C-alpha cells in the first residue's frame, strides 16, 4: 500500500482529511523565542514572552511578569506579536507615564519587544506589558485614548491608585496590580494571573471564573465585600 492509499485509509477511519488539519497543527507549533503570547491558566489570561522552545513535544518555556518561567504546550497559546517585530522608538530605562483605569501612573521601561514595553513602578514587584504607544515620555505624548468617564463616580475612583503590591496581615493573600488591568493573586503557596476592574469605590478581581470585590477604606486599605459574619474576611494593605 503506497502513502496516498495509507492517507486515504486513515482519513476514512477517523473521519478527517489529513491535508486539512496538518497545516493547522504545524502553525500552532511554530512558536519562536521572542514571541509575545497570551497564556491562559486556571486563573485567567496574561501576556508572556517565549524564552525557550518549542521542543519536539510542542512545549515552550514562557517568562511570566512575576519572573517565573513555566513550560506550556503551544496549543494553549494565542500569538499576540511575532518575534522580530521592529522595536518601538523608546529606550530601556526611560521614565514614562501612562493611564491605568483612569489613574495616572509613572515608572520606567524595563524592556522593549516590538510594539510592547515592559514597565515597572517603584512599588510593583512584577513587570507588566503595555503597548508602547500608550506611554508618554518627555519626547512625545501618548497615543490618544478613549475619554475618561466624566461622572462623579469616575472622579472618585480616579483618586485611588491601585497599581502596586498589596497583602493581608499575615501575608497569606497577596495581590500584585499591574498596568493594563492585569494582576497576579496569591492564596498561600498558589499564585496565578488575574484581571481587575476598577469601580467608584474599589476594585473587582477576576480569577478562575470567580469575582472578588474589594472596597476601598478610609485608611487606604482594601477589604472584601460580602457576609460581615464571615470567618475569613480579606483586608489588604499596600506594601
């Protein structure tokens, strides 16, 4: 039996056309070092950089904003930017500013990869990715953004700066808030990516299909919203 007959037989048995699926499978495994990809874990999506791979089994090593490296199958990744994309005209170490949920933030560029920049504030323990065009420097203004809300509630939320590191009294619960509505949340030894939405009186953290609402207190802390008789309420303070 020749190759053509064998391919026809396999296709007949499995009900698929080999020539239709092979190119797709190949493209999904062509990740390259330097690619920026969206990685979705059980706690939600985050932007990461491919630093090793892929190997023969289709796994690459990703560098997460926390500095941790994890092996991931390329089938679980969505390509955001291909390696080799020309870098934006911005220098590593340059002081920049940007808006995060209507709140003005300042920090420094830690790395440039194509159209994306890694930025870090003085209080953050993680380095988040943000599009370079959204940053403003002394040499240029940031790209036009959508107008900020003009309601009274929006004005109240704009006074609250969320980006940075938060934790409870014993350090069992930690929250690292980054630019671009990205964050990382830790419960004991378990850490994972999350997303957040800023509201008029606090923040809602989205992770693992769940929502954690935290309200801002007068002392600058964040506390969980829910049953006041709960045995384990969460109260986070900025580090």
